[in-house]
């Protein structure tokens, strides 16, 4: 079957962990066997996040005294596609998953999307409030609270299309796993000169759901840094959700900067396809795919 797997940037770089490459490679190693098996037994397309990683590159670029201006976010998303895609390729191939390729790919967004005036996408590392506000004043950032910490937020427009989807379809049908739309894809808008990049980071879960629908996937899985979607999030009644449906998910109140897009993406996919979707922990990938762990989403009964 065709499986689309979305791997969160925070799953590769857990909250509170150092930003070193070694930390992320060790995280991938925990899923290596399951990822290799998934690729070996199915057609596999992987979409990855890049929130912590692109934020790190943006902070480094913004503080480099040799640059007259920082690199724009669309360029930095392209950089993370190559880096994280390389790690994922290595993990798939070195665990017996067969050939794998990474496509530097573009995601079309609407230049009039209201998200450009309302930043919500968390990127970069975590700070206390004082440090976050100091950096915001220094670099012109917008910052918001993310749980117990503060992080930078940037525009996250709704994805409309992934330019390279035909190439993905061709590669998958010829036996390769494909890493596509990394970091949500390089955000581009139509212009008189063709497509041009814009300052944004598209949500990778919404893009992954779009990819899953357009390619006709049989299963859509989102792995992140938590074991399941939580009902009553942030309250004393907080509890993990196991089996559920899109209608039940619609009734949850979840933050836009983290779990909200994941839930919307899987609910949309299940409604459009009639197939299963799941959200779970990176370290439990095999069990989440099998339907034994995480939040398992199936069509509403009619």
C-alpha cells in the first residue's frame, strides 16, 4: 500500500534537547528499523517538519556580522530539505528499505493568505519570556508562548499545491521511497516572472495531508514528540485519545501552532479518502502504523 508519513521537526529534535546534529541522528536511529521495514513492505512518501532546524538557521543568519541581510526563510527551508532529507534517506537505505531520494520541492500558497499578517508557526529554539522578548526587539521577530516556553512565530499560509507531485508519483511507481515537501515545502507564490519564494514556513502536516490525498495514499501517519492526541489539553481532565473519528476530532480545542494542524490534516484525509490515519510518537512508529498505538482515526459511521 502507499503510505504517506509526516515526521515532525520536534520529533527529530525533542523539546529541551540540544540543537546538535548528533541528537537528531540518534532520534532517527530509534525509528530506523521500523522505517526500513515500512519502506520495504510498502510504497513510502515522507514529509518532514523543520521548525527547530529552520529557526536555528534563521537565528544564525540574523546574527552573522558578515551578512548585510539575513537569508530569507524560503532559502533556509530549502537548506533544511537537503539536510533532513539526507538523514532520512540514509535511515531508509541503511535499514534495508531500498532506494530513496529527496526532492527539493516547492509548495504554492496564496499571496493574499491572511496568515501573512497573523504569524502562528513556531520555529527555532525555546526561551524564557525575557530572553524571547529581547531577541524579538533585536531581530524584529514575533514571539509567543508555546506551553511553558516562548518561541519565534512566522507566517504559515495554507498549502494549495506541491509543484513536484508528478515527479513523486513517477519515482514511487518505479520503486523509490521519496522525501518530499520537507519543512512544508519551499513557500512560493505566482508572479509575473513565474513562481517566487516568500517569507513563511508552511505547516508540514497540512502539506502532508494534501500530498496523501493527491497521491491516493492508503494510510497517512503523523509522528511527533507525543504519544497521542490529548482530549482536555492543558486541563486536569487531560487524557490520550485512542480510536476516534473526524467528527469527534472536530470537537476538540487544540492549539494552532502544534497539534491543531495535525488533527485537521488527518481528519481531512480520512474524510476525503475513506482510509485510516494515525498520530503517534516517533519511537513507536511500527505500532502506530500497525494501528496498535497512538490516535487511530477512521471514517465516521454513516
